[in-house]
């Protein structure tokens, strides 16, 4: 039997790698996020093939086979579970899953074939959460990263309408808010240095829109969008009409009650 075929047949059998050859990574994300599962340059350098699969499944969902001279392929996009939501980086072999669903919570395995074969397991957990925030004008808005501490992330970047508004860069040990020159937020932005969450104080209607969060680590890259709606603090005509009706009904009820009591 061809040695290459034999290798990949053995690959799908549990226990084929020694404990030292398997690396595990845990990734926690929210529904609707996009996540990129990164490859390690030191491990992929000189690799003959890179293949992605779901643990305990035989079929590969993405692969780069340099040995066979094939073009990079993503057969997982034909799978009803993913339906075009998988992207494979032709150069690095990193796998991106867009518009995540709770059903995407699985263990994804990257198998690297080279002189010393490697396997990395990404335990991806997708949690359901509200990704929209609605507040009244003047209230504070907190946009969460979804983590208690950002120890595993090297970069946390918040953007609004394509402009960076806050950043945590561990490489340069910087915690920055870009509100000094932006008249929209002028002194109203705060950054939680532990969780990376963004706080907007004394919110205004002009703060309404989509806020984009990028978080990167050596193992994965996360993208999230949180929609913010800041409502005017004044009562709308509909709300005023509703209050008038309620008051009128209460007055009528009071008059009727007094009448019956006197009778």
C-alpha cells in the first residue's frame, strides 16, 4: 500500500499520536462571531500536507496537500452543517469559521504531515448571547468581550465605523482609548483593563451603530459585532398618548368607585 495513503488511514484512528505530539487549545466564542483557528509557523514549515477534520469523524473538512500537488480544498463547505461558512488560508493553512452557531461547538483537529507529524485540537465552545444593546440617552453602555480576563489575548481592538476607538496591545503594554481627537466620544470612553470591555458613558444618539471587536492570540483570532441603539430620552407621541389613556381609565374607575361607596 502507498505510504501516504497508509499514513492518512492511520491518522483517523484514536491514539495514533503520542501524547507529546498532540496539542490542545480551548476557544470560547459567541453565536454570530467569526473565529480563525491559527496554525503554528514552526510546525507547518516544510509540511507536506495540512488537513482539518472534526474529532471522531473520518472526512476532512479542509486540506492543503502539497505532496500530491493538489489545490487547497474545503470540502466542508458542501456539508449542510457549515454550508459555505468555512475559509482556508492558502498560505498558512489557518481555518476560519464565519457566523458561528451553537452547533459548531466541537473539537476541530489540524493534522500536519511532515517528518514528525503533529496534531492540534481546538476545543471550540459557542455560547448563545445577546449581541445588541439598547439604552436611553444619557445612560452608560458596556460592550463586553465575553471573557473575565484577557490573559490569553495579545491584542484587543474596538472599532466604530471603521475607526479605532480603543485598544489593548500587550506587545507594547499599551491600554489606549482614542477619544481625545474624536468629538463624538470626547472623554466618554473607558476600557476595562482586565476584561477588555468597552464602556461608553453619558451615551448619545450619535453613538448608535455597529461596534466591531477584534481579539487575537497565538492560537486563534476572533471577530465580533455588537449593535448599539441609543434612544432619545424624551417621550414619544405614542408613549404620551398611552399615558393619557391609562390616566383617563384610572380616573373613570375612581369616580365609579366613589359613586358606589356613597350609594
